[in-house]
């Protein structure tokens, strides 16, 4: 990644013109601390 691209991406994140997308897989291994049950990360369909 060039320094210019990095700056452009950071500026877009800061001004809201770029919105990060995190898919459901990002929560795949997250569990409820009390029960150990997986945290639902999608609509279940």
C-alpha cells in the first residue's frame, strides 16, 4: 500500500465517505461469556 493510498483511505474513513464492511464471519468465534453459547451473527436463514 502506498502512503498516498493509505492517507486517502484514512481520510475517507474519517469523513464518512468510506464505510467499513465486516461480514458475519467476523463474529464466528465470539461466545457469550456467561453461557458459552455462540453470539448470533446473522438472521439464521
